[in-house]
C-alpha cells in the first residue's frame, strides 16, 4: 500500500449518525416507488464497460496473469434513481429530495454556507457478500461529473492527488433499512484505508450516516444466510423486483427466469441522498459560472505528464477513455492498495 497516497482518503469529518432520518410515511412512499417502478438492474451493469474500469474504481489489483472479466465481480446488488440531473423525478417523494433537514446536516458537517440537493438513488439486495470490495463513491470535479465522465476516471484522478483544486465538495446522507439477523451493517475507514475500520452495525431501521463517501473507503457488511449470498444464474442482465405473489417479498430474475426469491426479512434497502456543498458565495460562483473548469483533455494531459515524470514508458492511446491497457497503467501507478485491516465477518451464529 502507498501509505502517503492512502492518507488522501480521509473525509472532511467523522461520519455523523442520525436516527429516524425519514419518517415512517416517507419510508413507505420511498419503498412504494421502488415496488411500483421495477425491475431494477445491477449496479455493476450500469456503471462499467470493462473489468479494468471497475478495478480502477475500487482498490487493489488483479493478480498478474489473470485476465479480469466483469463476471468475476458479480454481486446481487441492484440500483435505481429517485432523481435525474438534480431534479426529483418522483413527485410523491419531493419532500424527501428537497430535504431541508438534510441540507442543514450537510452544511453543518462541512461548516459551509451553501448546499443543494444533487442526487438521490437507492440500492436493493437480498443476502450478499460484502467487505471484500471497499471503494469510494464517484469523485467529481468542476467540469467533470457523471453526466460526461466515467466513474473510473474521476476516481483515478482522486487517487492521483493531482486535481484537488478542481474537486467538488460533496456530502451524503445514507440511510439503511434492514432487519435481517446476520450482518448488514456499514463498514468504513474514516482515517484512511491504511488504518483500522469501523462498523455501523445492523439492525438499522431508518438509521443514517452523514458522510463524505468520495473521500472515505467503505463497503456493505456481508449479510444474510451464507447459502443465499450467491444466487445460481446471476448474470450482468439479471434484475430485481417486488415479488407479485408474496406480499413484502422480492425476487431476482435472469432472462425471465426467477433465480432467487427473497423474503421480506432478508431485504436490505439503502437510500443515498447527495448534496453539492459550497463554502461561500465565491466558491458557488466559480462553480456556476464555469470560470475554472477541467476538461477531459486537461485531465489526461496532467496525468500523462505525471506518468512521464515518474519514468513510465507507454504509448499515448488514441482513446484514453476506454483503452484497457492505459486504464490498467493508471490503476497500477495510482492504486492506494486494498485496506490493510478488515473487521471480522459476521457469522451465522448471530441468527440465534
């Protein structure tokens, strides 16, 4: 592990725990949207075109001689969105998105003057393995965001430490609903991936954390019965939806065939609300007026210059955004390494 680079990944403040983040009525309406508008696709299928892009986004390297594929990283966690482009797309939950309580929480977290809702998504899953994939969320930069830039590139830029001047200030209120008896908590490394992790333990029902997940490695804790964590037949095109035949239950399907039925007790629901944060009016204006934005060309020029200064030998690709060899080079050079310490895995004995 590159300890100095690992030190970059520390949030602006310790995560702050909030109980009853949403009211019971808000939770009911949020979950109702998920039930009515499925099915939902895998996170993996939504964000990555190659295994190299996925590896660049997380931590650690594939062993030498192994050719990675996305299938190697399949995990039954699915995602959907409550907003698009900073706008709530489900009128029945507008109070959850344009959330004055959350805005106050993130302003205080950063000690900033201004904040605005930026996005709101959800993850749904049944039993699943967890702590083997620590990651940071998509780091954004002025001029470069999810609307025009792949996650792997933004996270590589964050790992390099070369783009701090343009990095956006972000904060999230992440809320969990899970009543299963095995695992299901939130594992995080607030002092950097070289330091000891902490665990927000389940059961969590409306418990939330105010965080800066772009700069803090984190992962879901393993949850549910071990025999159910890797459903046979899971594929990149698998989907998850409410089970129309069992009230409260869910199911995963591949090519129209149900491969797993998930009882309500084992259903884990995560709601991720995110905000843009501005320390003062000057910072807000620089962002809104686009007077100091990055472009893709600038970003690659900075990275290529740094690689050459390090003595790396390589050919500049014609399409650096998708070139697997170049992505692999950037990953090798700027990787911070897998976190050194992991908490114990939850055991089935917890179910007793």
